C-alpha cells in the first residue's frame, strides 16, 4: 500500500486534513520486512514510529500478544520520551511499514510544527483510548 493510502486509513492520521497527511508523508521512510524480522526488542535503543502498510506485526509482552495490521501503528511513545521498551515487535509476514525515525521527528517539529502538534495529539488520543 502506498504512503498516502496508508495515512488515509491509519488510526493516527485518518481524521487529518489532506495537507497534514501530505506534510507527514514527506518525513516517512519505507521499510520492507520479512517474516520473523525483529523490529525492536526490550533492549533496542531505536526511537521510531511505525505504521503498518501491509503484512502483520506481532507486539509481544511476556505471554500476551496482539497482531497489528494495515493502518495500525506502534512505537509512538519512543518519539516523545526516551525509555526502555517492555515489548518486542516481530513481523509475522512479509510486508511494508512506514517509519518516522527520531531524526525525522525532530525535523518535522522544526519544519512543520503544526503537523507535529497534530501528531502528538493523535498519539495522546490513542493512548487515552487504550486506558
């Protein structure tokens, strides 16, 4: 799935204006994944937001897991705060992700601060809905 189509269906961005999604798209990089690929683990230092474009990613915490699919996102909190991860993320199939790395997040905040605020608000709403 293409970058713009993914952002149209992604939980974080589906309610955004077209201009906001377009601005964010400029900062996303494509990542192809294979089955069994570890995207991060509790020992990972990477700080990035991932949006699933295709395939399935499993988020695992001890004996519990959830499978994420097209439009789902993970890793949001790592952009906002440096902290040890408590879960792992492993691709369950071949697929594609759109990734916003910390360096791109920093650039987004400088170049398009209004879009960065909108993203933070979307992350906040997602977290609130999970509580």
